């Protein structure tokens, strides 16, 4: 409102100036005096009008202010009135164009993670579409679908496609495997370079732990086989030993990581001991019990498997894990087609 008051005052003063007797004089001195007064009033009006402009019109400050000053100076009284009218209608139109949101209450959908399963392409369905009998276009589309499938499932399928008769399928499969391996290798080399630097005890511990996780991920992704797999697991175990030496106090996450490494090396006793120790130091049971159940199954201790599965009944688990729990505890009748389909691929 202050800007509008000063703008109107400048217009009224300008009108009074041009209706006074000063403009009737013929002396050069009075002409210069009237021109300076008119220029000052035009500057006041241009400044007030510039401040009232919307923000997007004030980006070019010099040109916007200069345009309004010239308009007010060249057309006394009428020019300033035109400027104010233009600004007024611009602001009114801008205000009316803003839609105000009306808040309202919306009922949230009920979602149960134990019942609903995220739609995804099944492993068996993808394998069937990648056979030699499927059209090349369908095979390529299914191959690209593997990019969103967990690496532990996708990489073995890609390994089998390296000997495919179709060049495009073979090249794409090789490229996807190579990209996954390079991604992990770059991270491993970066951590190894960090270890060569002068680091604090905590930073060195973090590097060794991350190295163990990266080597384990490479194994679980199916990127290494045979002797190379044994070598990568030994590197993961060495990194774990170094990390534990820097962190003498037992830590649940590190013990759980050790159990997973021993699990992959098929050292059952050490894996079981590490898993139970991690659980005693605070690792959640829903992450450890499935591993312990599988170890018990490998040893053919089916009563122990059933005991571990019974402890998982009250926990929120993934749909596929729930199917196994149903199987071992008799919680479900297994007559649903979804359960039968899942059991074939576990």
C-alpha cells in the first residue's frame, strides 16, 4: 500500500506541476527546472511501479525500470496512470489464476505385507521365455527384464545364455554380467586403495568390513565359480579377520556377516556358531533363523528345521519364506496355486 500511495502522490504532483504557471514561462532556467522536477517524479513512480511488479517481470531490473521511467517521462500524467492500470490488471489476473487446494480427508488403503506380494516376473516364467523355441523379440525383452531381478537369480540365467546360438542374446547376456562384475570390482579396488592410506582405526575397520561385504556379494551374485569362488571367499574371510582385530568388542552385524561367509564356504559348524553368536548380541531373529533352518536341513535335522520355522510364524516375513513356514509347520493346506508355484522354484 505504501508503494501505491507514493505512486499516486507522484502522479498528483506531476499533474500539479503541469497545470501550474511554471510551464507558461519562456525562460530556459524554468524549462530545466520543470524538466528536473518531472524527471524526479517519473523516477519515483517508476520505482514504486517496479516494486509492485510480479517477480518474473523484475528479472531485468535496469530495462524494466527504464521502460517505465521513459513511459512516465514522455507521457506526463497519462503515462503513469496507464502504468498503474496495467500493473493492477496484471496482479488481479495472476491472483485469480492461482488455484487454492481444498484439504479433504482421504482413507488410506489397507496393505498387509504378509498377504500382498509385489508383482514381478517369476524365475520360471523368464526361463521359459528365454528358450530357443521363443521368438527373438520375446527373448530379448525377457533378457532385459532380468535387469530388475535380484542378481542372485538373474546371473545364473545369464551364465547359461553365454552359450546361446543367437548372437544378440549372447552379447547382451555377456554385457550385463560384465557390467555387474565391473561395478563390484571398481568398489573393491577403491577400498583397497583406501587401505593403503593413513586411516583412523574406525575408518580402516569400515574399509575391511565393506571389502568383506563386496566379496560376499560377488559370490552370492553368481559372478564367480570354481576356484575363483573359493579365492573370493577367502578374501572375504581375511577382510573379516582384519575387521575383527580392529574391533575387539563383538558386534552383531559383523558376526552375522561372518556366518554368511562360512555359510557360503559350507563350513556348517562355524556358520552355525557365528549365526547364534550374532543373535545373542542383538541380530534380529527374522534374519538369522532362515539360515539356521537351512543349516539344520543340510544336516538332515528336520525336527530342528521345524523348530526354527515355528519361531518364524509370529514374524513378518517375505511371501516366499511364509510358504516354507507353512510347509514345515502345517499352518496352511497348500491348496493355493500360488504356494504350489512358489515351492517349485525354492
